[in-house]
C-alpha cells in the first residue's frame, strides 16, 4: 500500500508518502514567520498559505519518495480537529485526488494520529508496531492537552483533557506577557536552561485532583499578576531566565505527575508522549526520570514528528485501511473519534 497524506489542521502545510508502514518522504512548510507578528495563528492567513503551498509540498513529497500519482493506492488527509478553513484545504484536495485517481480515501483524526507517532522511528523511518504495548498517552501542544489510554492498535479511551488553556497555549501566552516572540514555548525552553526553576513559586493546577483533567488558565493568571507586581523582573536577564524556568517547571510538573498517576491507575507498563510541547527538553527529561523510577517504559515521539506532520496521518491511514475488508475499499474511511472532543488548534 502506497499512500499520499496531507496535514493542514493549523499552520503547517505537510504532505508525506507512506508505503507499507514506512515513511518514504515527509515535507513540512511552516507558517511561523507569517503569524509571529500577530502573536498567534490567524485562520484566514493560514488557509491562504495552505492554498499556496499544498500542491508544491505534495509534488515535493512525491518526488522525494520516487513515486508518481498513478502509483498511489490510497489518499489520506486530516479531517479534524483544527481550524475549519485550514482543514478544508487539505481535506478537499485529498478527496479530489482520490476521486480522480479512483483510489480509497481516509479522513484521519489529528489527535488519534498523535497517539501513534511515538511508534514511528528508525532509519528508514517506519511504524514499529511489532513492539506495541498498551499505554497511557499524553498528547500535548498549543491546542490540546489530552490523556488517552490506548488498549490496542485502533482501540483507545480518552481519560481526560484540558478544561481551559492547553499547556502549549499557557507557554505561549505567559511568554507573550514576558514580551517573548511567538511562538514563546521554544523561547521559554531556551531561556529556562540558564534559570532556577525554584526561584518563583507558581501554582500547579489540579495536580491533586482525582481525575485526568488539566487546567492552565490559573497559572497564566498567576504569571500576569506576578508581572504586574514585579515588572522589574523583565529588565534583569537573570531574573527573566528564573521566571521562565519557574513557569516551565510548574507546567512540566503538572503534565508529568498527572501522566504517571494515570498510568498507574490504568495498570499499564508503558507511557507515550507526543505533540509540539513534547519537544520541550525539561518535559522530556522529567518524563524519562519519572518513568525510570517507576519502572515504566517510555516512548517519546521524535522531535520532527511532535509537531503537526503528514507522516503520522499517513501511518494511521495505512493502519486503518489495512483493517477494513477489501470490498469496502472504494468507500471513504472516516475517523471514529468524535471530532469535537477535546478541542483543536489554538488561534490568535
């Protein structure tokens, strides 16, 4: 099975060619520079850029894979969640291509694809499902923070999610309060490396609650009040680094602690993590340390597969298409995860 996948749920235009679980090519065109002056993703601009970039990105992915459109056996795209206008570009283009080529089409749930990105690894990059085991998965980015129990391939249950701001959104919005450029999450990560994470005490929202939900709006508000009362912090490089490290420590503490609690409650031996915030070095270190001390296996999505990408869309599409009868291959395969569940992309 050789398929072309599109991902346009937010501000990355991506296409990938996946063949029998192996990623032959993965091309991503980012819009960060375009949206940085607005402090967040502008949906209308994102959709316009997707229209401009989608076909060049698709041609590049096919060329890198050494595959022609006529050789494709299926086409896939992200169906949701995300920015509706951005999603529409990739989804409708993929549907049209499948129709013209008379090939099966799969609409993929963005969050569900993240669940399997920690299992995409190696050189060449391929899905390592032979080593799959039941796990609790943390999906964490600018638009969503979700804990999911994955019982088996294509069998999962959402345990909890954010009740307000996602973790990545909290990183970006607190960073904006500090005057850092968008997206502020990576900048906070960079500055935190030279800071003291215990310099300032910020709240750890819902960390003692007996559920798997998250809330980060209170932490954001706490930072706002701190800066109102201590504006001089931003004028001193050392104190700014300490502030970044302290905010990051609070977010990471909540994410890691609740993830490990959920894993113990679920009785699984494996934890996985994916999504853009999983690139954060402090989070990766904390999850590694906590899982090691708890005797749990940890699988982290590799950094280039943490952010939005079509490779994970293609991997999941191939998995789904393999699990339906050949007699049904002419029909659209759509996600079975509620598209409205647990939010979507964070827009400015």
